C-alpha cells in the first residue's frame, strides 16, 4: 500500500513513511486503545468490545454476523514509523452506501502527517471500487474540529440528533457523494440582475411553471403581487411587505429567481426562491448569503422536499428547521431552512451546548460521589480559589506580554483556558446546589444592566467613571 495523498494532490508534511494497510490480528491492542481513548469522551458503551467486533468481522473476510444491513465490513490502519497511529472501519450497506464508523487518529499525529486524510482517501477509493454511491458517518458536537476536517474535504453536514449516543451530546450526520467522474470545482456562472419591468414576461413564465411543484395558487396574480412588493422597496418599511427581487442568468437564460422579504425581528424570508438545478440553487444561496452581509442576522425560506434541494441547502451550511405539511399545497410537504450570518459549521445550531455540558459535568460528579460532599460555602470558595489561580498566571505580566504569549505560546493559552474552565465547572456545581438556573440568572442580570447602563450615557466609559443613577 502506497502513501495516500492529501485532497490537494500533494503528500502531507511528515507523511513519507505513512502506510495505509489492512488491519491484522496483531493490531488488536492498538485498535482497542484508539477506540477507547477517543470514543469514551463523547460516546457511551464498551468501546473495547466494539473494537473486537469490527476487527473480528474484518478478519473473517469482511462478513458481519450481526449486522443485518451490512454487506461487508473492513478495518484499515494508518502506520507511521512502525506504529499504528490511526484506524478506520467501513461497513458497506445493502442500500448502496458505506458507513465510516469510526475513523480515529492518535491525537499526537493529527494534522501532522496526513493520517486522517489518507484514511479518508482510502474510504473513497474503496467506495468507488465497490460501486458505492454515498459515504456517511456521524460526528459528536463537542469534537468541532472533526466536523471541520470533513467539511474541508468535500463532505456535507446533514441532520442533528440530541442524546443519540450519550445523553446531552448532539450528534451530527455527515455524508459524501461518491462520483467516479467528479468534475473539478467550477466558478459560479450565474449573473444576478435586479428585476425591471422589461423582465416581467420571463419572470411570470418561470415562476408559474416551476413554483407549483410544492405551492398551490401560483398564477399571474401572484406574480403581479410579487412585482408590486418589489416596487415598494424604497419604503424600507417592514409593514409595507416590500421585496427585493433578483433574477439569475446563465448567459442569457433565466436560471433562478429570488426575492428578499424583511420581517419583524430583523430576519429575511426568501420567497420565492427557485432554480433550474441543484448547482443553480447553490449559486443562488451563495448570492443570498453575500446579500445578507450587513443587512440581517438570519435568512430563511420554505422549499419542497427533494434530494437535490436538500443537498444544495446542506452544502451551503443551511439548517433544516422544521417540516410544514400542506402549508403551501394539499398533499405536499414544505421544509423550512435557515442560515445565520457568519456561520461556517452546523455545530451548536440546534442545541444548548452549555446545558449539554452541564449534564455531562454533573453526571461526572455524581458518578464519583462528589455531589454528596458538596456545600455551598465550599463551592463558592472553590470558585474564588480557581479565580486566584487564573490571576496567578497573569500576575507579573504586562498586557503586551500577555497578548504576545497568547499569540505564540500554546501552553500558556491552554493554562488560561483550563483555569477558566475550572471556574465555570464550580459555578455550574454551585448553581445546581443552590437550585437556580445559571443562564436564566445571568439573563435576568443582563436585563437589569441594560436599564442601568444606557448606551447613550456609558458608551466608551469603563470602571467607576460611570456610576448608575448619577
């Protein structure tokens, strides 16, 4: 087996001795260690038993005796300098798909020798050889860097599920479409023009022949109302229900239509939003996202449920926010998609990450019997003690020195982050002991401070230069 290459076609630094090979019985201890060491952070279950099961199936010729959907199952390892530094199990399904479960690289080798990229490239190689149409897997939300790893290599983040493999932990589904003849990435081809009256006839023909796929009542009257909304755009008044209407052209061919409709609360609804193909829809979504910069905090739209539509929205980092049965047409289902400005991953979109972490921390405390030893005074003193340890790290440093250390010294930054984490952990335990919701209390105090410190009176002031009520 030759060394795999990174997705850009060049060998990663430090990968000269990297080998991707079939696992053997002699790799059992290393595979057990990798699965247990990594998965126990975010997944419940016996990970050593899982390691044995997947390796035994692999050694038995790829036949999984307990997997009713699996056709074949194989385990590959990444070896560097004679040491197993990564492992990947891939299970081919009867549906023409293949699941990666799991892909793990020793933390000491992540990002250094391309082991993760090489294993992922191997999965694509095997999938193509087996005629598989899609690779998929899952990523636990606390491991945010892992989702970024997949996204940077052409994968797409799909659905999210809370408490699937551990209570309080959100799991993200990811997938990759395998295509033997994958074309190189092409630049956007559509040119977007603001609507003008001369374009009315082609606009009407486009919408009345395309929108009825999931919307009833799309006729000439609908188009006239839409255009009238565009003509009210100068009002910039939400109650006027104005629109900004744009048409996307591929050369001289109308290929997409999008209307921006601002709503109360500052979000903007895209309706209609219609395109002739998945690629045209993706370009239109990118145009919408560029339009949103400086104008809104959120875009949302309602669309019909179709594989090409779903893929386009997920590829551009939109999140499925709900299903709307018969909202736009009898016997038809629409889906609401949303996008928050500035987001580059789905992590944290649909979950309360502090709440999820709180449950994990308190479970950790209960499992060790420490909750029975807690007292309010002791927990409060612990918060103060940890705050003192944070201060000790900064005590004799000037601000420029701190900034330079944060930039250049990873160990220093880690120390600060761990001391801050200790403060948070004791605050969470103190709040639970005293039976109050920490975030609710912080939100109430913020509301008090909003009234106490009016922007027009305190902007630019700090410390005791401003005193409330003076």
